């Protein structure tokens, strides 16, 4: 009798275990059947175009020794800051590495112009090895592409047009043409005192194509249609330092 009771208890325990196992399996199947598969995430597209207007001062001059000049230039930072000028970029000419391009962001053009004409600045430039008179431009940047395109050469192009708005339409229409020629626009600006004096900075992903385009009939037509006066002045450089 005792043996029979023990056998019954073992049989009951086995039955409960079996039912419990079947119940878990059913629940797992139900959970599996009703699980929601998350849709793939949409890639985030970063907008690198900035149309926020800002003031820019560009200076071009030749130096006798770039490293000596750079040390003297950076030693004069506090004086520039006092005049609302902020270091932005320094470039060096491709054909003449001692030809230097300095880009500064400006808080106020009046202060910047006063600083550029100061006797102290002229003395500092002389000691730093600057030769000849610097070429200084005060520009209003209207458009900029902030995408990182690396260390490929840049071109700063300066020219005058009859009407900046009429020119801008023709310029914008030529975007694909420039892209096909390996020309990537970095910023579009005009002179602070004369908006018909245009200044462009572009990056050149293919210099052979870009230089060929500069001389092409397509480029000449764009220039004529845009009302350009005379020939553009172009400076090819590489980025030596960013701030």
C-alpha cells in the first residue's frame, strides 16, 4: 500500500511537470508569434549648408620665412582680439608657399579697418618678415558649406559683376557644371562696401578638371551671362592651419 501511494505521487508530479512544460512552451510560442520587428532606422542626413551671414577679413601677403612669420603672427593674437578679430584659417600658396592667406572672422568692420591701418601692426608685420604691402579685403559671407572635405587645394576667386542678384542666379544654375569639374563651393561672399565685388572660395577635388573648366567656353559663357566685368583673379592655396 505504501509502495502504491509512493508510485501515485511520482506519477502526479510527473504529470504536473509535463503540463507546466507545455504551458511555458505555449506562452513562449505566443510571445514569439506576437513579437514586433522594429523597422530599420532612417539614416540621419546632416545639413552642412549655413546661410547665416557673418563678417570676414582676408589678408594676403608674402613672407620670407613661413614658420618665423607664424610664430610672430600668433604672438599678436591679443591685439587682434581687442579689435574683435578672431583667427579662422591660414593658407599657403600652391605655386609660392611663402604667399600667405589669412582668414579672420570680424565682430565689427570699423574696428577691423582701424586695426589694419595701425602703425603697431605695420611694425609687427615688418619684424615677422612680411614683404610688400598686404592685400586686405572686408567681406560679408552669405553662404557656406561646412562639410569636411579634407586637405584638397582651395581656390579663392575674386571678380566684379554688374548686378550681384542677376549674377547669383546664373551662378546657382551652374552648380552641376562646377561639380562635374571637381569644384566644390565652400563659401560665397561679397565686399562689405561694394556688393558687386564677389569673392568665392572653393575646394578642388580634381585640379586638372577644374583648371580646364576655368579656361572652357562653358565658363566664359557663365561669366558673360552673369555680367562679369573683366577677368577674375584666382589664388590657389592649401590649408596650413585651422583655428
